[in-house]
C-alpha cells in the first residue's frame, strides 16, 4: 500500500498530462508536476527507510561520522517535506543549534525526514508543525511538535519497537518500522530521543545528539 499510493499519483498525473496533449496550461502543468515530484519524494523516502531497515536487521548499519551542519540537514528535510505536504506550514526556529556536529549526515537526514513525515501524517487537520533547535552543554537538541491526533499513553513505551503501530494510527498508512529505525540511528550516535504526547492534542519528539560525535 505504501508504494502503490505514490505510484498511483504519478500514473494519474501522467495520464492527465497525456490526455491534455497540446492544450496544457502553465498552471495545470505546474500542478501535475508538483504531484509527481511529491510522489517521487515519498518513494525515495520509503526506499531509503527499507534499505536502512534491512541493514539494521542484519547488523550492517554503520555510521560514517563527518562534521556537518545539522541546521542545513533540517532545512533540507523541511523543503523535502513541503513537496509532499503543501498544505502544512513549518514554523522553524533552529538558530540555537551549533554550527556543526559530528554525525552521519545521511542517517540523520533520515531521522529528521521521518520525524517531519510522522508529524504531518498524524495531524491531517492541524497544519502547523513547530521545529525547534537549541544547544545544552555538549548536545544539540531538535524537537518536532504537531497538534494532531496524539498517542495513547499506554502505547508510548512500545512506540520504538519494530513494526509496532499505535492505536491512534488505525486507518493511516504506515510501515511500523520508521521510529524503530530512528531510535537505532540515534543510539548508534550515542544520542537519545524523547516523546511527549496527549490524545487529541498532538505529539512532540525531541532528539538529542552529542556535538562531538
């Protein structure tokens, strides 16, 4: 189902363009191109998650630590999410993050994309997503807060288990291994992740990463 949905969007947009032939207006073309790009972005995100999950299951997920700007990684993740979530608004204040941290840039990008994607997915009627970044002692902190459906308190302790899905996710497409991959990557960085949530009032996921790796 996760792969069929973006493929159906791509196919549907391509068919609409094909039927229009020489009568394609600029606005119509822009709209269909946006739909295709959004669907492709979602498929790339899914494939990266599946590949990382496979590496995690076989114990072959390794990090390559380099100095990188986590601000840049966060801004890039937000821009990617905007492609597939044009109706959500991202209020980002990450000026308090350090200039650079030592991390695996690709792995942390996956973590940030997953947290943003979940925030959007579980707040279909609450378009505001708040992203904050700050520094405490020798750690960089990033939080992603939504005002969506929230999580049952009984489900929170199991949230990072592979393939576990909270009761509030019923009817919402998902693989169930995204958050387990997030925790695994964060743990490999000697970092941590925290969750605060209330049913009907949204969730906040806070990421802590050591600045020096």
